[in-house]
C-alpha cells in the first residue's frame, strides 16, 4: 500500500496533508498532490496555497486477522 505526504504552504505557513492510496481518486503521486491541493484550497479559499514537495512511502498491508470482536451472550443486541 502506498501512502503520500504532500507538503504545502498556506499563506507561507508550512503544513502536510497525508493521503492514502486507498482513497478512490488516488492513482499516483500526481493525483495525491492534486487531491491535497484541492482539499487545502477548499479549507482556505482566500489563502495563497502552494505545493512544496511530496514524500511517498510503501507500507506493508495489514494482516488479515479475521473477525476480532466476539459478542458476549449476556450483552443485549438492539435492532
């Protein structure tokens, strides 16, 4: 699984937007950058938003541990 950290500046204040490859619109680093800039601009519509740089990480997939929660019989279930 690929994870991106997109570094931006908002009115010259530096920050980072973390983007997971699991987001439906993320295909590569370019789409991660565009997503991060769009989100930042929507949060700060009147600010000067600039892209600084991007870091890309390859993360191990989470292990399949099955269903980890077992319901106790004495606990009522409400529907």
